[in-house]
C-alpha cells in the first residue's frame, strides 16, 4: 500500500460517522442495517438491506480500519528506524573494511622495507 493510498483511507476513516456502529435487524431478520446510536430511539443509518455477513463486516470496519491504519503506520515507522540503523551499520562495516585493507597494506609495506633493510628477517603470515 502506498503512502497516498494509506492517506486516502485514513481520510475516509476520519470522515466517516464516528462512534460505535452496530448491526440491527427488523423482526423478520431477513435484512440487516448498520446504525449508530444518536440518543434515545434515534439512530443514524450507515448501510441498509445487508446480509448479516456484510453488515457485520461494515460495523466492524468502523473500529478496525483506524486500528489497522495505526498499526501500519507504527510498523512503517519501526521498519524505517530499523532500515536506517541497517544502512548506518552497513556503512560503518564498509568503512572498517576499507581501513583494515589500508592497515594490511601499510603492514605489507613496512614488512617489505624491513626485509630490504635486513634480509635475514623472516615474516610469518
């Protein structure tokens, strides 16, 4: 999911009717509606003529979507921090490897100079 898609979904969730959505059925139980309590004996209707499964999903989505968005944002932030730490550690490793290569080269150069100065010196690697 892109940041734009996540932002659009978050805007939709923020603009939706607030509060707890509930499922209600007329006495026949054939069709369900999703509604939000608005005082005594008054409800804002969110969806009508739903099967129970669809009504349950719509009602659950009111709380689930904002929670899922928050979790995605939390995981993205955690991943970003871990990724940044990995990049820093990788760069430090590369720098240490370059420095180790330079030091090995310096050691070889000093060994060569000492060997040239004293041919009896034997180096064991």
